[in-house]
């Protein structure tokens, strides 16, 4: 059975009002096997909290670093552990 992990990502740069949350939602839906959410934070960053199999969360981190399309521009990606309780979330959501 794969290891289940949770990560919190904070994207800094040109990430609000440029379709970042929608891109992340679509990418996560295509990856599958990830629960959590993406939302804008008041300080101008975007937060992604995700949990799932370790290999899928690693894929998500790679995508957040390398695959977001223009006009999104990630200048810095902060990563930290996030509690990974499998029963807490089902599906991935965009929060307002």
C-alpha cells in the first residue's frame, strides 16, 4: 500500500487574478488520487493543501514548480508538511 502524505504549498509571484487556481484544479483533477483545496490568501499568494499517495503529491509539487502556464508566474514555492488524515477530505476544491 502506498504511503499517504499531506503537503501545504504556497505559491508566490504573479499568481492571483491570472487563472492560477483554475489551472491547479484542472491539473489535480487530471492527476487523480489527490484530496484538498486551492485558495487565494489575503497577502497575494495562493495556497494549495493536498493529500494523497506520496508519488502523486510529488507529481503535484513538480507541476507547481514547472508546469503552470502563462500568465501565471511562480517566483517562489514554499512547501511544508500538512496533516494527512485520509477521512478528512474527499475530492479537490477551489475555495473562495
